[in-house]
């Protein structure tokens, strides 16, 4: 039975919907709270998953090289190439292990549209700002937060830097960062809904567009993100487990 799509009231622009494909050992997986020991495999051929989302109406994909995030360099290049080929020019945003200019050059040459940088941006904000100037509006600041503090190294370490401080620091250094992907690690993969109060706090504090990630499970979650004027939403496990249908999400997100 088709889900009833709730009406959005008092929202801003439509919300970009980014179906997520997380890569681990060449397969499509989802983690719970960023724990590599709590992974669920949803497919051995990520490009087939990508094609499924495109067939259902997706206009863009968000991908993460989980091995790369942990190791510090891109690991799942073959799977990334297959996904980009499947996208046929539609935007593919990739994070995980993007920590050098050489890696950026290589991934852009493969056809990846935007790159998400987290660990390297925290550790060397001057370098990240310079890369934003070199690749204007093609780099995204990845802010993965645990209790409001930025996590790094594939979420394995938690810094003493508040997420909002990192966002403000980057915004002071460059105007060419495309957006922020903000992930609440405690909610990620748990199907318990996003941390709406924290997301609203981050959106109000951020001069950059915010793409929300972590825990988005229902159409009501998407509606609330639209009301809060978030730029986009990354949705993973809820799609893979059939909690919500991509066509319904896209319909809701396009209402203005």
C-alpha cells in the first residue's frame, strides 16, 4: 500500500535527498553508531544498489568508503568507479579517506562530483580552506559528532572540538565550501529518528547549507527537516529495510 505523504507547512526550499551507499570490503553495508563490528550487508554489488535508487527516482547519491575512513586513504576504488559509471552524470558525493590533494585529484578524475572531508579539515583547517579555493563548491565539510564533539578517523576517535566551533572556523577561512554533512553518530543506523534539537542548533549556527544525516527513519522525520530548512537529508538503513519508500520521500521533499 502506498504511504500517505504528509503536507509540509512553513518550509523553505525543497530538501535534497541523498540515498546512502556505504562501502566496506567492496560490499554495500550499514553500520550502527559507526561501529565496524555492527555492520549489516545489503549487497555484494554496490552498483546494483545505486541503479536501484536511480530507477526509483534518486537524483543523487551519497557514498562513504568506510575502509578509507579507517585507513586514511581510498580503499574501495573499484566499487566507486562502478557507482559513478552507473550514475551517468548524476551527482555522486563521496566521503571516507579523503585527506590529500592527490586523493582529491584522483577521485575527481574518476567522475565523483563532490568530496566530503572530515578528519583532515579538523586537523588542518588552513589546508582544507585552500582546497576549497582550488575546488570551489566541490568540497563538503564532514562533521561527525558524538555528544556535540567532532569525531575523526572513521569515528574511532573523538576530539575536544565542538562541532559548531569547527563549522565556524571553516566558514571564517573560506566561502567556497559547498555544504556541511552533519552526522549525529549516536543516531546513525539506529532507526530512532534524527536529533532534531541538535540539528536545529547546528543549522542556526552554520553559515553553510546543512545536510542532515543519522537516524532519519520516517516521512515525518523528513518533514521536520524541511520545516527546519535543512538543505538536504542523507537516508540509509530506513531505505534498505523498507521503513520508507524512496518515491514517497522524493515526493514529500519536493513539495514547496
